[in-house]
């Protein structure tokens, strides 16, 4: 008699779900078709430029611009360390590392960044389909495909896919789904390597985006749904995911200079402007209602609905009461369905778990509203919607013990006609909205210009549109058109101040706009007002220095430039300007120090090399002068005179 092969002693977790019909042909090609559809849907973003906060993580991030050489610091510093000289509360090294790798391959190439976003999104659709198939194998692939279709076409994801920076969101779900997929494999074969692989993918999800910490509640939810009542080994297996969570939180604690979000501005989170807890929670529920409405009817999308587009409110607001009623209703359905392992209820609970961190009900976060926050939670919406229609077509709310028949190669389209009709029409509507919305994300100017129509009372949106109007004026060649952009910039800066009277940044930009018109008195007046509201704004001091320098007051210019460098040692413009003051006053060693310090943060800055060469030349060191001047000409041939 042949010896029986030894098997792992790890007990199998018995599933209540039949796996018949799992390997039907349609189940093999459909996920790839959906992935292709996802790519096609966002193909019109491949020609886009940088937008919104892409500058903070790519084009103005000195660590990312170092390429692979920046990786060590990327993994040991906070998210925006390479962009600003202040404390940070975010730690997302994986997406930054990928951005640095792309910069290494092809510097300053938005096409490649957008391509990576779209490819990862398309790959996520393939993984999503396969994960749901592994989770609910009896369901026909077309029903799983309907869930995936609703998710992939939803226009609320445009902010995530079209905005390069939001690769962190895409990676979080991508790795999170892979973790779930291998977790389900562990259920099936009880192989420890599947669990270990799942844990590794979950670690990657956490280091991509911290909101995936909510998956610590998703894993047991999946285990509960997948296993039988008599077998609760899944409870023990869920403990394995504490390992990457503790690792991530430990690294985050060591890296970040502060663990809490302090001094949040109402411009970022409008709830900060509420008068107390009652108004805070009432407004928070209003915002949750807006999120849910946007999922159902994504007609008014925008990059910012902050202060004061959505005013603080009370529980007397009918919209707040309606939001509360819907939330309570969904909670009842979710809890009731959870007991019966209802699939629509799974979607409701998944949404509640993954959205909880953004609700501002449990913890205070640095933002009050963002469509990107719906990226992962909207999967719960897609599941709840499609599975609700599935139960409607079956004329039952629970699965019971009856074996599902939709696992066969053929599906009763007549029976599920309502499901496919609704999801098909919604998919077409969502896809059309997505393609249209993609166009708004071409660059920051088109984005803000588009969104100001839906959020005209957003102080922050007015401010940023003002910035973009200035850029349009500076790069334009038509004088009349440039004048129009300048006037528009003044209008939006003043509107931002009208909406938020203590808006220091807006006063600073208004001062800069006056400077460009050579109205120095008005410029200094606005700069000083800006400093009243933010005395640590290094850019204001540097801009003031320019006026003093041009008016020949080198002593005053040196004073404010020193203040700028003190506040932000990595502020290259301030160091260049301070170096110029030193060079003008023949303190060449000090000038050389400032120019050299600037090059530490921007090693390919041709102007700094040029000034450094001049400083060495005027000092009398011709060898060093020649070396640095040649480097400047190499980086920018137009500097050669």
C-alpha cells in the first residue's frame, strides 16, 4: 500500500459556499475585458499634465526628483518632507518610491505618471473581479461583472485616477484586494504560504495609504461570511494581519515628528469652523449625506467643496435629518443582513468600515470632503446595489440553505433582466460622466475653472484659481488676454479673502500681483497683512526682500531673506536671493555658501550654478568659476551669453 503524503496539520476552514461552475469560460475572459474597459475609459487622461497637488509629491519634491537615490529618505521621512519644511502627519512611502522610479526613468514626464495610474486602475479591476469570484464562487461571472462594472465606471473615481498623486489610493485598494484574494485561498487550502502572502500584500497596502488600516475589520468580515457557523478558525487567522499593522504603525511613529493633526485650518476641514460638538456632528452628517447622494447621482463633481461652500448647520436642517434617516436605515439593513450573511448587507458594512475613517465622526482628519475618499468605500456601494437587485430578482432577501443556480454556464437573463438593465444603464451613464469629467483634470487651470461653477463660494478654490490665472498671464503672449487673466486673478484673490477674511496666503498672492504691476506700496501692505495671519510664511518674507533689493535697500533685504531661510532652510529662492545680497556686498564666501546650500535640494538648478560661478569669479577663483559656469551652461544652454 502506497504511503499517504503528509499534509499540513493546519485545520481547514470549511466554507458554506459551493464552488461548482467556478471555472466557466466566461469567468476567464470577462475580468480581462473589464480591465481593458477601465483602461479605455481613462485613456483620455494620458495626455494630461500635472494638476492639483501633484507638485507637492512630484515636480516640487526634491526627494522624488532624486530618483532612486531618494528612496532611503522617502522611507524614513514623512510624505511631504521633500516639498515643505514642516512637520508631517502622513506616511505613504510606496507611492513616492514609484514616483521617484518613474522620474529616474523619464524625468518630468506626466504621460508616464498618468499611464502608471491608469494601468494600476485597470489591473485593480481584474483583481477585484477575481477576488469576488473567489469570495462568492456560486454567483455567475456576469453578476460579479456587474459589480465590477458599477465600480469601474463610477465618475467619483476620476479624482483618484486622473490625479497622479492619488496613486496611493489606487495602490491601497489594489494590494488590499490581493490580500483578500490570498486570504480566501488560505480558507480553501489551509496553506500557511497563502496567509503569509496575504499578510505581505496587506503590508504593501498600508505603506501605500494609511486608510487601509480599516481592512483590519474587513478581514474578519470576509472570514465570517466565508466560513460556517460551526467553524471559527478564521478568527485566529485574522490575528495575523495585526503584524503588518503594528509594523506600519511602528514605522509611522518613528518617522513622523507628530502623531496628531494639529492646527487644522477651516480651509481644509470646514468642520473646524463649527461652534461646538452639536454643530460639528450635524454638519458631519450633512457631508455624509452629500457623499451618499454623489454615489447615487454623480451630477455635480468637484475638487473642493470646502469653506464656505457648505456652511455649518444644525440638526434642524432637513438635509441633516434625511441623512440621519438613511444612515439609520442602512445600519438596520446591514445588521439584519449580517446575521443572515446577506451579500447586499456585506456591501453596506464594507462601506461603513472603509468610510468610517473619513466621516469625521470618529476621528478628526485634515479634510472635510474629497471624492477620492469614496474610492475604496464605493466598492461597498457597488456590491450593495448589484446584490440588492440580485435578491430582488430572486424575490428573497437571504440566501438561506438553498443552493444558488446562477453558477451554471448559462444564466437566466429573463429572471435577472432588471439587474442587468439597471447596471447596464447605470454603467453607460457613469461611463459618460467619467469621460466628460476626465477632461476637467487636464491641468490645474482647467480643473479650477471648471469646478468654480459648482463651488463658487469655496475660498480655497477661488484662491487656487487665482494662482492659475496668474500663471496663464505670465506665460501668455497676447497682452490683452494677459490683462484679462490678471484681472481675473485679482477678482478671485479678493473673493477668497471676502469668504475667509484671515486668508494669509490670499493676501500674500494679492501682494505679489501688485508687485508685478509695480505697485510696491500696495504690495508691501498686503504682505504685512499676510504676516499678521501667518507670521511663519517664508515666501512672504522672500517676496518682500525682492522689493527692498530692487529699491536698493540691501540691509532690509538681507534681514527679510535671513528670516525666510530661518523659517524654511530648504527654500531655494530665498537662498538664491540672500546669496545675491551677499554677492552685491562683496561677501563672496557667504554668497557661495547660500548658493551651495540651494544646490543640495535642487542639484540641477542651472541658475544656482550660474550664480555660484559668478561668485567664484568675483572672488578671484577662476578654476571654480569656470567649473560651475560650464555646469550651468550644460544644464541650460540659454544662459550662455
